[in-house]
């Protein structure tokens, strides 16, 4: 019974994803854009006890912008797996 329930959840998730992507591509205001975001730590406009990250966004189609994130906590990432020699 459990594998059947997991398969049902997977099918539902794929259906929702397909519906969302078809709606986004059908909207005439949406475009596909590629580019880069370059971020770096900054102390400008950053409250004490926060880590702030500011950046520049450059995309094709002439899209330009900035980003600013305020982080109030950090968590360590996953440890890399040790290399295996075969």
C-alpha cells in the first residue's frame, strides 16, 4: 500500500508542476531570460548582528538590477563525501 501512495503523490506533484509551467509559458508577459547575479558581503546599510549580501543582476533582454539580502543566521552546509579510489 505504501508504494502505491508514494506513486500517487509523485504523479500529483508532476501534474502540478506541468500545470504551473504551462501557465507561465502561456502568459504573454513572461520571457525566458539568462544572465548572472554577482553577490558579495557588504556592511553598507547592514544592521548589527546581521550578515548582508549585495549584488548586481545582469540578464539578457537588457534587464539590469540589484539584490540585497540580510541574513540573521547561518547554518553549515552538508559535508562533502570523501573521495573514493577505485
